[in-house]
C-alpha cells in the first residue's frame, strides 16, 4: 500500500487529513477577516490589539493599504504577519472577494508545503532517523542564522539612523 494513502490519523489517509487542515485554515482566515471587520477601530483596544501593540498593527495596516489582497497572500509566508494581517484586512475593509481569492491561494500553496514537507520528513525519519535528525538540525540552524542576520541588519540600520541624526 502506498504510504501516502495508508491510514494516518483517525483512520484517515494522510492526504485527506492534510486537505481537511487546509480547509480549516481557510475557514479560520475567513473568521479572522469578519472579526476584524466587525471590530473595526475597536481592534486597537481589544485584548488581541493590546497584546499585538498599536505600532505593529499600524505597520500591518500600511502593508495592507499598499498591497491590498496581495498582502493577504504574502502573509502566509511571514511568521506573525500570518496571524495579524487577516484581522487588519477586515478592519480596513479589503474587498472580500479579493480577500477570499488571496486567502484561498495562500492556503493552497503554503499549507501543502508544510504538510507534505512534514510527511516527507516523517517518512525520512522512519527510514533513517539519523538523517532526519541531521535535516532537522540543519533546518533549525538555517532559521537561527536568518534571524541573527536580520537582527544585525536591523541594528545596523538603527545605528546608521542615529549617526545621521
């Protein structure tokens, strides 16, 4: 039997669990939009708005105002933005039909990469736990390296701004 069709969770094949999770993500994005639309300006004073911070919400607003529905698609690829931008898109009343298209495309491209990537890694772990561990360590090291570089770039930009001032 093909590993991909073998029962994975609750007797469902792996691909079907992935499809269900993609649909759930799409549904969550619709809820985020409508909650943001309902909250509107109250978003800043809500518990989530206070936790995220007004400055971050305003940054997200600028992204949404500049890129519109394309920002919705792009937010899938940026950690934290993925969870804040849909609310802001609703509050800013981004065109809902375009929001649906962008969020559907995001769900259909981002989620399968993670879901099937995880499946591939699990298959690798079954066949060669040492190789899977090496892959995991390399992935974590690459993520850490990217974060360190980003922080250094940010610090450099702040230092240059202070020198110019």
